[in-house]
C-alpha cells in the first residue's frame, strides 16, 4: 500500500546522510501503468510527484485546465531518461511553498491512491477530479475543527455505518455510496426510495431531537419513506470510543472489503474538514438506539404548514410522544441491505 509520507521522510533521511546533498532523490512508487515516482528537492526538501504519461504529451489545453492553487505547480515535462523509461512525458506536481509539507503529503497521497484505484476513468479525468476537489477544499478553509454539534452528528453517522458493516459482513460496503451527510444532502443516508436521518441525544433527561429545517422530513417520489435513527450517547473519560477511533475502525473495515469504497469514505471525511488525530480526547458510549418512522402522521413541520414568508425553520421533536411510530432497528439495517 502506498504511503507517500514515509517515502518522503526516508528520502530526506538519505539526503541528510549523504556527503553530496545536491543529488536529487527519486523513488519508484508503482511499476504498473501509470508508473509513478516520488521525488525530493535536495535544496529545500520540497515534495514532488511524477506521473508517467507515456511517449505522447497531453494536449496543451488539458494541462492549462488542471486545477491549481498557491504553493503548488502542475506541469507536463519531457525526460530523455527517467529510470528505465526513455523519452517519456510526465505530469510533475511540485510543492512550491515553504509552508505546509504535511498537507502536501496528504494531497499527493490522495491523488496517488485515486490513480491506482480509478482504472476505469482516464488519467486526465482522475487527476482533474482529485485536484478540483482539493482546490474546493482549500477555498472552503481547509481542515477545521468541527463544532460539538457536528462531532456528535458525525459520531452517530459513523456508528450506524460501523454497525451496518458488522451486520452485513459478506456484502460490499456500498452503504458509503448512500451516505449523503458529508455532502450536505437533505438526508444523511438515501437508499432506493427511502431515507435515513441520524440524530444524537446526549442529555439523559431528554428524548428531544432537533430537525434542522422544514424540508428535512418531507416525503417525495424519490424518498417515499424516512426513518429517524436516534443514538443516545453518554460522554465518559474511561468507557466508550472517541470519534477518532470510530473513524479509524470504519476505515479499516472498509479497506478489508474495498479499497475503492475506503477511498470514497476518506474523501467524504475530507469534505467535512475532518482530521482524525484532532478527535481522540472525548469518549462516547452508546447507551441505546431507537428508530422511528417519520411518515405522514409523524409530528413534523413542512413548508406548506408555515405562514407565507416564513422559511428556514428549525424545531425540536419530543420522542416521548412518538412511541406509536417506533420501529425495530433491524428494519433499517435490512432496508439498507445491499445484494451483491
């Protein structure tokens, strides 16, 4: 498995041990098409990634169209010989900024993983898609600490995914392709004509959940049924699991079944601005889970219920008055069952 951070660190250590520090360092990352090399500039230790394009260069308009941002250069370059490859063109991505080698490692790692995994797409499409995603990520402010409410929400969503994976060990983990929470979808999970909204409750004395707007529980042709999956959490210093550990556990289980799906999962967490190592300090214990069907008669506010001119209304639902709508949680796990 590729690990560019380790590759770069090893090359820097080798450079530091050499008497002649002017020798440029290149390591082969992959021998399969496309061949990739990791490189380190001996002067400033800037990271570089070389992606083999073969004996023909990309069109000039393709190179110009590639997303770029400050601190990075992307160029097509010709080399008479680069290791065993002769007269080949390479897409070369270079770190140009003195700051941020760690985030640059993450970007190049993600790009390399997509190039290896996305064999059905053209190389240009894959590179463009990944760089465009990261450009949007930086435009939104990059990695940022999630609020307490966002952390609780993400914990509930990851808890459901983790439980689903345990209950369906023989199935492909396509539950990730139903996950729309990180992309700000109306509903956290959207299956075939059904939706699942994850709610977390951390107040022991309350069974109240928050509905974020008047459209969240709206039924439609595309989503003819909506269910609420409610996680009742407790914070603890000694028991439970941190958000960091839960995220890692889900990633590990996904990678065992599908590297492609595990990569989608990592991309979704990145879209949230989530950095795992920042969330290991608080432990959560799931006391219980409950499921409710939010059908036509479920207590809810819809757009047509509001006075004209009023919108973007959030409200709370007291679940102590909703026992008639409660369902067996297994219903949800079976509803999101993936045959395959």
